[in-house]
C-alpha cells in the first residue's frame, strides 16, 4: 500500500544551480514545515534519474514531483535530454496507484500523458500548461500541497485535487493541465484544462 507522501526529483541547468534556483528544495522544506514527510533528490543525468526512480518505487510514496526543464517532447536533466517515450519506460513500472506532478514548462501535454498513463495504473499527471516563473512555481506548488494536505493528509481525491488546482491556477494566473486515467476513453486517459478563474 502506498503512503500519502511526496517524493521529489529535481534537475536544473548549471545557471539555475549557480543562482540557487532550487524550486523543489523549497517545496520539500515547506512540506516538512507542515509535518508532511518528503524525500528530495537532486540529479544531473538520465542514469541518476533511473536510480532515483527505483528509490521512489521502493519508498512506496504515492506522489512523485518532477521539477526540471522540458519541452513538448522531452524532459531535460542538467546533462541529458529524455524523450517522453523513454521517460515513460522509466516511470511506468513505478506509477501504479500513484500521481505525477510536473513542474516544467511545456512538458505536460497529451504526449506525456500517453507515455505515462495507459496501462500503468497511474491516477493522473498534473502540471502547468504555460511557462511559469521560478518564484511563482515554487509558491504555486507549495500552496497546492498545503491546501491538499490541510484538507486531507491521507489522500488526494479527484474532486478535491481539481478544486485546489483551480484555486492555485486562479491565484497565480497559471492554467494547469490535468490528465487522468480513464477506462472508457480510447486513449486510456481524459484531459481537463484548468483555467484561472474558472
């Protein structure tokens, strides 16, 4: 059985490291201030990602948070580009009854959902659908997790997840993409765009 805790993997550019833009480390610290366990790993390579995803799998933590740079086709670590097909191959075996949160510009789209959700048992993939400033992203995700775990520290139910996604989308003026598993959909998942103020 999975545990309702957040496992965080971060990978940045050298320029981000030099300027101390460790967004996900801030999120991890805020979770701990709220008395929620979190695991935080910083990686630079695809090889490290594979190793740390294995640690995530063994941890039985329910929520995986990726903080990185990306594109509509791939995830970037400091030193490697990982196409969604390969990222899916890395993540899919570990996502049963889990949720994926992605803090990366342009990554959360139907191609990522297709690589992760169908047949994996993953409940959902959530992330911004446009570029987000570092300062906004750190506070957005910290606010989201604070709202979710204040409401229920043991579970993220779909209705509450959507409600709190709408709250942070409106507060920060950032639309979010929400992909959820669906047995009835031919693709294996459904899509909802969460607009600010809606």
